[in-house]
């Protein structure tokens, strides 16, 4: 019953919110930008800065990879989460939907492992599992039917394990347009497969914020934020508000359109892989302008 309650809470994020100023939104930081820190230290840092929630990366080579995470480490992570008071809003994976059959089977096992960890860490409200899908933009028309069939397999695993999988459109992937993301969800037809929204990928394709939200927000259970410059052919991701702070209008739109859930900073690998990158400094730089934008927008904070 606890699993079902947690699932219902996750699915309700974008559909049960009240009007603008009464619509709480959480501000989070993805630990994708803190790989060099021990998990307990990363959680403590995010809490001290002021964040409400975190996303936990599970990919191979990361500290929380469920294939390598020992029982004692899981227990310590659960305790550190509880001590921090932060909400664990998502687990990050990077699964290639169009890989060969062997890899597809392995991906299904990865989803099961992620689901088990989700319930282990937050039994009463397990976090969703968020991932991009891979492929190339030019392939969309030739691979979309296969993607839909593969996602139906993912949906079965998600339903059996009572977690939501949130897929994300990416400017460099086969799934890269809002309308295609909506189409894909329609083909799968499962409440256990929803969307993660990240406007930076649509901005690079000259798609407006409001039009992309109109298409995707009804299916969105998780939001990433970062900035980007360039175009779909050549781009550089940036920290949110690194060039300009348009986020007050962004948060106003989210509240107006009744989104209720977490907005989580994602520091791109283009940034955190640079020599000299400081994860604590990056988290602080992202927090201040976003928190100020939320205050300006009159949006309440969804605390941990």
C-alpha cells in the first residue's frame, strides 16, 4: 500500500496543483553535478545551500550504481537522506532504448534494480526514474515504432515494480521534439511512463517555452533546468541564469499551468567534466538566481 501511495503522489505532481501563488514548486540539485563528492557530503551541501530536493545518478561508475551499491552503503545513504531532510525526487539513468536485444534485456534489469533502490531509499514515496533514450534526430521517423514497442516493455517493468519512468527529449537524440514526445506517450499508453521536461533542449531548436509547456506539461512529472547557447547542430550547455535570468517568467508559467513538483538543476557533463570544476561553487551559483526568481514569481516552495 505504501508503494501505491508513493506512486499516486508522483503521478499527481502535474495534475493536482492549485492556482499560481498557491502552487508550490521544489528547487532541487542533481548530484550528476557532484560526482567527486561522497554522497553524504553532497546531500549535506545541498541542504546547507538551501535546496529542497536532489536527483541521484545511478549510471555505471557513479557512487550510487545499484549493481555495485552494497547493503551497508544503501543503509548509510538512506540514513543520510533522512538526516538531510531533502526529498529524493528522481533517480537518473542513461539507457539506450534502440540498442541490440541483449542490451535491451540488460536495460530492463537496470530498471528493476533502480526500482528496488527507489523503494529501499524512500519506501513511502519512491522517486521516479529519469532517463534520455539515445539515438539520433535524423533517425526518428525510422525508429519511432521500435521505440514505442521497447517503451511498452519498460512500462511493464515499471508497473510491476510500482515506479514511474520519466523519459526526456534531448536535442541530440532521436526523441527531440515536444510533439514526438507526446506521440510516444500516446503509443505506450501507460501511466507508468511519463515525461521529464528540460527546456534547454527545445530552446536550441528555436521552440518557445510556452508552446513546449503547452504540449508536454500535462504529461510532465519532473523538470530539469539549465541554459544553453548555440543551435541544434552545435551547442554548449550552461548553468541556469549564467547568461540571463528569465526564470521568474518561467516559474510564473509553471504555476499558471498548474505544475506542482520539483525543478532540478542539471549541470551538464560539458561543464562538470572540465578541469577545475568545483561542484559546491556550481551549486551555490545556481541556487541564488533561481531562488530569487521563485520569490519574484510569487511561487511557494515545496519543501523536503
